[in-house]
C-alpha cells in the first residue's frame, strides 16, 4: 500500500455526535466571520488528515470518500509532498516566474509535456486554479485560430469565474444572480447514456451526430475556436460519455481546424484508472487543462498543449502573479513521483473494481439506484424514484448522505438534478477502510 501521510491510525472512530461540540462552536464563529455564500458539505472542522482518514477537532476519525474533491489523490499531507514543499519554502516562497524564473516551474512543465496524451511537441503554462486554466485554454484557442465561438455541453462544469460560469451548464448555485455572462458560448447535447432517449448503446454515435449537426447549422464550423469538454463530467454527475462520442468530436475538430480542449481538472492524475481520462479511448486533445490532483493539495493548475498553439500567443499574453508558485511546483513534482512510484494508476483501477462490484450488487436490491457508473476511483450512484421511473430522487439522496455523515463517512453529491452520490476516495486508501465505507453506504440504503 502507498504511503498514507501523517501517523494517523487508519480506522474510523466516532467519539461524539457528528458534528461534535468543538466543530459546532467553530461553526458559530464561522457564521459571524465567513460570507454565507461559501458552503460546506459537512461542517466538521478538520484537525489533520492522511491516508483514507480525516480527523476532526473533536477526535472523530472519518472515512474520506471525498479527497477534497479529487485533490489529495496521493493522500493528505503525503510525506514526500510535505518534505519537498518545506524544502522549497526554506529557500524562497515567491519571486513571480514572470520576474525571476526558477527551475521547478520548468520541471513541472517538462513533466506535464511528457505525461499528457499525445507524442507531439508540447508547451505548458502554470496557473492557480482549474477555472483559471480553462479561461487560459479558451484564450489560447481563440488567439491561435482567430475565431471566437466556444462549444460546451449540457451538464458541464468548468468553474466559477465569469467566463467559466458561461461555460458551466448548471444555474443553481453556480450562476444564479451573477450575470451577464461572457458571450460566444454555445451549448450542445451531452452523450448521457443513462438518460439518452434511445438507450445507452445508441447514445455515443447519436449524440455526436446531433452535436455536430447543431454546430454546423447554428454556429458554422468555420467560426468555432474550440470544443471544450470534460472526458468524464464531474459536477454534472460523473457522466461518462457514450462510447464513440469523444472520438467523433475529435475527428470533427481535426477536419475543421477547431481546437479540442479536454478539461481534466477533476479526472487527471490517475483518478480514473488512467493517468488521464482521455487515455481510455485514445483521445489526444490539442489542449488539456489540469489542476486538483496535480500538487497533493497545494494550489496549482496548468494548460498543456500543442506547441504551435501555445506559442502562437504574443509574449506577456499569458501568466499571473502567483501562477506556478515555487512551493506548489515542488509539491507537484513530489505528487507525480508518488503516482508513478506507488503505481496509483493501477491502484485506482483496483479501487474502481471493488466499488463497482459492491455498488452494482446494491443496485440489484434497491430500485431507487437507477445507475452506477464511473471509472477508477471516480464512481457515482444516480438515485431515481423507482424501477422504470427515472425521476430524480433528491429526498433519498439527502437522507442517505445525512446518515453516512452521521456514521463518519465523508460523501459528496453532484448532478444537474441534485440526485447523484459521488465518491472520490484518496488513491492511497486501504481496502479495509474502502469496504467499511461501502458497508456504511449499504446500511444507509437498508435503513431508507
């Protein structure tokens, strides 16, 4: 098993109700200090975390099926990440790469150029967040093509900045009241197998044909700078596109001089059982955006892409004060080393096999489980009204998540319809904790 991080016993421990008295006291302070618009899935205040455990200020140890939304793939406070970041912090904390550059930035870009899909010549830039990476990818595509239109898809999530809100599909809570939004953004149907009218087998080819026809007729392919898509949608509900959908889009883009951008902010760095989700169908994007799992918990993001596209931007057109912070770069190099040395791609596949097997068995018992889907350690359950009725079941989801939280299991939710349980355990979680977490989930369904 991979290195877990701090010396935290890898076992669930409940010593108070969840949340406990110290967490509740901190929540009272938070309500008087932090803006109400910032939400939290579970108001349990963290003291420390490592491996598959999050330990709170009351001494409770919770099983982590969230990984900070797919950030701590290599484990929280991974020892190598901590050591490398500390070493860098002792040397210097910041110079701004645009003022005085440093080697670690170059090292990270070289690593990304090496491991991202495709054997073409690449360049990278480093940034702070997934949204910032997506915005820069759109800037690069527009600059290189001289076009303006950007195509996105139903159920997409790309960020919370003005442009990325326009790119994101779901209104509440991400867009409500925050407009007007950036223009020249066009939304196409997503290949959503569970909800495709003619069934999952027909979903990929039919959705691709429909999207291509709409792009051609409503926008004009010659006006499209970029097609932007998550290879597996995250906030939209862990929607894995129907087979053939992504390859058809890539082919269409190649034929029409359109930049194909893969948003791998949530799916990257071994999360899906490949280093990147694009690898599953052999997709080679022109540009790929990354963040979350890149640096073991430190803020870092990137755009990596074809050299001729990345180098088309004029000098000074890309950058940012904190982009590629030296400590975050050191952490990223340690995280990438850990993924490779600890074989976390293979570990993600093993986690996925365990989770899918157990959850599909649950689906056979409970009609409210409409779909179990995902790859690697990125797995979801979509809840519905019952057999033959795909009406989203938000009430059941709320009750199940409430029970799991009370029993010390950190779960996340997602989905355009608010009816998806998403699971993103750290890739270093032990099999015992993984199965115990699934036991708690099974208990929640039995109680419901």
